[in-house]
C-alpha cells in the first residue's frame, strides 16, 4: 500500500476508468450481491427478537431506574449485529474519528499524519465520499463493507475508481450501497488505533441536495461510534462555527476532542494566532471538552514539523487514559446485566427492609384494625418482592440466551466470557 497507492491508480492507467467491461464487473461485484436467507440471517432475526422484543418488552414493564439508558444500549447493539464483519476487525482498536465540513482537508490530514501519501483519495466529490478506516495489521488489504454486511476485497485501483472519478464517467455512485471501507497497512505507526475518515457533514451550496443530508447522516452515524474525535476546521472559517459545535454536541463524545486548524500555510503567523485564540475562546464559552487547538498544513513541511509533536502528545494522552473502552458487544451485554442486577437487588433489599419494619410493628401492635391493615401491606410487599425476583430470573435467563446466540453468531472465537 503506502506511497505507491495512487501511482497505480492515476486516471490514465486506471483499468476501471478506461475499460467499461471492468467497470461493469466492479458495479456487479458491489451492487449485484443478492441477500440470501442463510443461517446467519436467521441468527440475526433471533437476536433481534431477544434484544428488541422479549428483553425490551419486559424491561419497559419493570421499575428499573435506568431503563432508558439500557433501552438505548439494546437498540445500538441490534444495529451493531449488522456490522458484524466490520465489528470483528475494529473491536480491539481505539477508533479515532476525523470529522469536519466538506473540503476542510480531512483526508489530506490523515494521509500526512500516517505518512501514507494519497492512501485516502483527496478532493472527492460530495456524491462519492465513503467513510474509510485506516488501521495497522500484519496483513495488508482493502475491503468494502456493504450495507448488507457483505465483505468484498478489492484492489488498489478499484478503490481509487470507487471513490473518485467513477461517478463522473459512469454516473453511478457507490456511497448508497457501501457502508465503509477498511484499509489495512502493516507499516502504520499506531498499532492500537483505527483512524476514520468521514464524509463532510456540510456541503457547499451547489451540492446541497437530499444526498447531502444522507452524507450528513452517514458522518453522524459513523462518528458517534468513535472513542476520540479530531475535528478539522479550515482557516477560512476564522473560528469554529455554530454548525460545527451543534454537530459535535450531537455526537456526545465523552472523551477529549482535538481541534485542528487546517491550511494555515495560506495565512500569516499573526493571522494563525488570532484564529487560534478565537477558537479557544469559543470552545471555552461553549463548554466543549477540548484537549487542544493545533495549527496544521499538509503542504508546508515547516508547519508540519512544528506541530506534529503536539499531535503525538494527544495520542500519548489517549494511550495513557484509563477510561478507554473499546466498542465490544460482549462487554456491553455484561454491563447491561450488571446494571439490571444491581438495580433489582437494590429494590429487593429495600422491599425486604420494609417488610421487616412492618413485621416488627405488627408484632408490637395490640390494635386489631391496625394489624389487619399492616398484614395487607405486608402481603403487597411480599407480592412486589416476588415480582422483582421473577423479573431478575427472566433477565438472567435472557442474558444467558443472548450470550449463547452471540457466541454462535460470531463463531465462538471472540474470546469473551460473560
């Protein structure tokens, strides 16, 4: 892969752009896949029923304090089942998402950061941009992941055609069919990171169509799954603007955000300082959880060298954080189980204490009418306790069933034990 990726893919020599038969072959490979009702599809249906119907139905009828949070976790887990192949590759990586407006320089920033010249196609059109992960692995590959969770290996020139000039020539865009692309390279500098390049969430005026909104949703869906966020701001903006801030807030990123002021080679040093001060002031006023604001330029070696160490410090900070959680389905299921157990056990303990207090009052009372009333209350508490224990037993049984199905679905090689 590396520096030779684009050299083989320039338009004059790209076989998919020159040869219509090869182009048709690529189209058929990506779009022409039929969804078969195989064993895994049935397993997804079983898991969906367990998570969204059986489990969620009883959850909503149970007096658990954090049921809304658990409901949200369950719905996210169901969605992740459809990303099984992608999940298996990324589950042990810390995902660092790179976001920003269209043409803010996200792809060139990643290419420069990872020292992989043109690993990601730059100057993409809004109709062709596809979320793309870059990660380090011993085996080098480029894989497409379709909306239907099919994994399709492709060659370098096919990827370049897919994301660049293909639409202009054949008027077919793949972004509606492709969920993401994963590029693996054994020479990447960060073993435990996966970098995610996303479509620009905001398009220029002449591209604002219903497809623009789709790209915004695509960027949102991808970036809300990341562990850390790098946000690119073009120096032309003069500040991080309100639409950027609102989009970042919607992502609900828990960990610190790194802001990159990009393309600073186009303005004076004084101009850079002025914008940096303004962004720092804005993020402080808007209470964004920002690690730092760093100037950058992928086309100016001096600026790159001056600021690369600061960016490296951000990655060191990530590695030293004790709160990093990888996006693991089995860990999330375990968290849900523990959360429910703690909540129900707490309620049972409270009911038992209440029952004991009532019992003590009954024992000491000489008033027959008071005793009769208290016995009725005692009975109600016992019934409520039995109901709580029944719910606890149900949840435990369903968790075991979900665990069994997940292990079967992921081939039993996840190495997790719940």
